[in-house]
């Protein structure tokens, strides 16, 4: 079955999935160490910066 999404759309979705995964990783680390302050890494992630 041919894809209904253009290559650029698939790449956008993949980037967003990467952001979700990175945020989940940050949250998991925060749970492990008990630190829930909004650090620079998370701020950049939420802004879409890498």
C-alpha cells in the first residue's frame, strides 16, 4: 500500500516522536533522582532545540 504521507511529513512526525521520547527519558531520570526542576536541557527540548 503506498504511503499517504509525503517524505517531509514523515520526517516531521519522526522528529516529534524523538522529542516525546527525550521528554519521557528526562521524566524517567527525574523520577529516579527525585529532581523535578525545569533544567536547561528540558527547556531546550520543549522549545524544539537540539
